[in-house]
C-alpha cells in the first residue's frame, strides 16, 4: 500500500510478485480517492485490519472511512475529531 503524502487524500494498493532471486512484477491492484483533494488537506492515518478485509483511513475532513478490500468501496464512515 502506498500513501504518498498527508496532503493528498488518495492511496494505492500494489501486488508484488517475487521470484526466486528478485521481484518479477509489480501490479497496481486498486486506488482509492474518496473526494476532491482541494476540499481538504488529505489523509491523517491509514491502517489495514488484521484479516486484511478492510482498510481504515482517517481524513482531514474529520471522517474515518472503512473500505472493503473485496469490493474496493467505502462500506462505512463516521465523524471523528
């Protein structure tokens, strides 16, 4: 998972395929961007649940979002802060 900057509000998930001695392939699995970044300063935190079925991300718009790694859709959000 790549989270470039706290100023941007998007992240990307990559799959890395390892060979016997080297990385053979890097594939973009999915990207997520919940809203136009001009409305806010971006992401504050990003976590993956232990079972890897959800990604939780906290944004500067005072919302915590839960994204399903099966559908790559936001399944729940709530206000924080």
